C-alpha cells in the first residue's frame, strides 16, 4: 500500500530550531466521528539533527490532564501527543507517547499486543521540552476539565534508540493526539486510519517521512 501522506523532514543545525525550520504538520484527522467527534487543535514541526529525530507538538483546547508522572506509565490516558515510527523492512515499530508533564511511554514491537519498553537508560536519553501556558513545570497530578489550555512538547530521540546509527533516508510513521480519560476523549491522527474503532497501532496506515 502506498502511503497516503508524506512529509519531507529537513536537517536542523540544532534541535531548538525545529519550530522555526522544521516541516509543519497537522494532527487533524477525525477517524471515528460518530463516537469521538471532539478535535482539539494539534499541529507541530518535525526535523532532524545528525544524531536525532526532533518532533514538536503544539496543542490548544479545553481540558488538561497530566496524572501519570512516571515514564512507562499510562500517558495516553492524559492529554497526550504521540509519534510512531517504523524503519522500512522492519516488522517492528516504535511508539513514543508523551503527556504535558513530559512523561513518556516508549516501546517497540510488531503490534499493540506485543510491546517491549525501551528501558530506563533509553528513557533518560530522550530530551523532552515541555511548556504549559499559564502554569509552571508540572510536579504533581493535575486534571482540569474545560477552560482553554495551550501547551507544547518537543521530543529529541537519538537515532540509536530506534535501532539506527545514522539519519535514515526514509521512515514510516504517524502522529497522534489523544486523551482517553480527559473530559472530552479524542483520537486524532496525521495520516488517516481506516479501522472500525480507535487503534493507533496499525502501521499499514503510516505515512512516509523523507529525510533531506
């Protein structure tokens, strides 16, 4: 199957340039409108340095939930942004799921039922740059229902964490916005997903990321 969505991913001199020189994308596919029509604004930029993938998300909308304050928790139940990537030819793909406090779920495997965590050492090497408008760093569980919240997060993921030793020519992947236990549950994607119920773990619907 040919990917329905494609992005060119530019080289950055440093990760901090991603919001200025990265390739923009929008996470706005409402794949299950009958059951989950809610769609907060979510967009971002992607780029790469010589040694890392750099993905930035910016979110605006009601509700702010950050209850899971450890890595390897259940960040997808919070206000969450996610990046999934797959090396061409590999059966496995990697999922990186982050909440507004910067805590991650990150694992690899062939499907949703067979996932292996990247482990504490790899978690420690992924930079997370988080900002929530109107409040400082999140150090205790929070859950706000309603209002208007703006927040952003940038992930800097070293290539070797996804099994590479240099910048690839191509990756397959998708970007997601979700919040399973927020006041307005939602499941948005960059590349569309054709499944009967919410499921982000479907690499057959990944788009193409071309590194330049």
